[in-house]
């Protein structure tokens, strides 16, 4: 669920965090796994201990823990430096300003190294400033991910595919946290260790764990100010200052998979469709636009991008892995046409393969 560099269509990851973190490189807090059974994983810079009875929070299932985390992201304001690292050595970081007031969410995210990039979000409106190219990419999206990239509003179905357990207490960026582990019931999804700030529920650190218990990606605030006095008006003014920039609008048109002529022969266990869009850049005269079909199990997400095959643009088929993010590209040929699939998700490679194998053209 962290953000790392990967060649993929725009809009795959949580919009604001993806734009901010994908090119950044920096340094920050490192996390470690349990040194022995029963010890909670925690930032290496601080000690952890097993919860005492008096400290133990109320028992919650997976969906209830995630709702608490979502609520914190929707209601609390904060400023912090967020760092993501993968087992492969990829490291990225960004500065985040997040304010929630009167039902309005605003964010400003700045990469800390690499190509300069600033991303602003006001509810469903995303604007990404690329100062070197003097371009602003503008996009409106529904059902935007809320930090830390937990898509949608998790429902009780999450508990059918993950088992939740309290590992203990940790400390990240000076804040006490409950360390929660979400263990998958099958090999179609990864496991997670989450540091949830004790008072607010805000996620302040997270590890993604594979089927062998290895940490493949980890993320944490290296510095955090909760309830920071952020002025929404100032962020709005900065977001609207596009003088000297060329604005590129990405238009999303809501549709259905059936209307676009696609279906799944068999559903992938736990993953439910949440949206289907057709996408095109402003002024693009090509009527065959990319279809984006997104699925989630309430925690992990998968996006299928389907477009007409073009030998001059599409490269050879491949399967890539960077941290927790896997990408699969494949040519799909049937009697009705020639198509190119790009499947992306924070899931094991076999999950993307299952989606690809079950994808079918219905007209």
C-alpha cells in the first residue's frame, strides 16, 4: 500500500499520494519485523512492549479497525514527512499537509527529491504541478483513496478474508500506537502490520508482508504534527495559482464493464468491482479510450486498464514487481478484436494472473 515508481497508466494508486511519492527519494524511519514470536514490529528507533490489560483497547474486527483509521483521515488535520521503502531498496518521501474541515478535505503534497512535483487535492479534484514542464494535470475522481491508500469504505466483508490481531504497542514519530496485524486467509492478498495512533486512530506506519512473513514494503511518518493549524484558504490559493502553466485535463466518464463489452468468467475471491471509467486526455480525438475497471477486497485494490492494441506503443508482455505493487501486461486477442491489458495492484502476482485469465470479451 506504499507508493513506489512503476510504469503504469495514471490514476492507479491513491491519486494524491501516488503523484507525490512516485518520483521522490529521501531518508526516514525504518521499520523492523518481530525479532521473535509475540513481539510487535516497531520502528527501529524506539522500543516496544506487549500491551498490559489496562492498556488493551476494545476488541475490534478487521473492518472496524479500518473504519477507525478512515475516520481519522477524514476528520483530523496534520502535517508530516512520509517515507516509503521497498525491500528492493527503492526509497521515496514527501511532505504532506492534510486538512479536514466542514466536510471538505484538502491536501498539499511535495516530493522531497527527484523531479519537482506538487499535488493538490480538494475533495475529488486533483491538480498536479510539474514545474520543469510547466504543466498542470487536472483530474476529477470519485471514491478517492484516503491515506494510507485504503480504498473505499471497508465493510464487514474484510473480516471474511483477513484475521485481525493486536501485536502490542509501538511508538512512531513520537506518538504511541496500537500495532495491529491483518493476516490474510489465502494467498490472494498480502498481510499488513499497522501502527494506529492511539488517540486518533490515524495510520502512522505500515508494513506489507508476503506469504512467507517477509516485509516487502514499509512506510512511516518520520515527523508528524497532529491537529496542525493549516489554513485551507492558503492551500486553495496555491492550488488555483496556475499562471504560466499549461493545463491538461483528464476526463473520466463513468460506465460499466458490460457496456464496454467485458466481464469476468469467474470472480476473484474477495474482490468486488467498485468502479468502471473510460479515460481520455482533454482534446484526445481517439474514440477508443482506455477503460479502467477497479476492484477491492476492502483493503487491497486491483485496477485493470484495457485499451485497443497498438504495436507502435505497447511493449512486450511482462510481469513486474516493485515493493508491494505488481504489474502485469498482456495482449488479448479474440475474434472480435485485439486488446492490451495492464493489470496493477498491491497484491501477489498470482492474483493479477487470476484476473487476466478470467477476463473475457462479451461482444
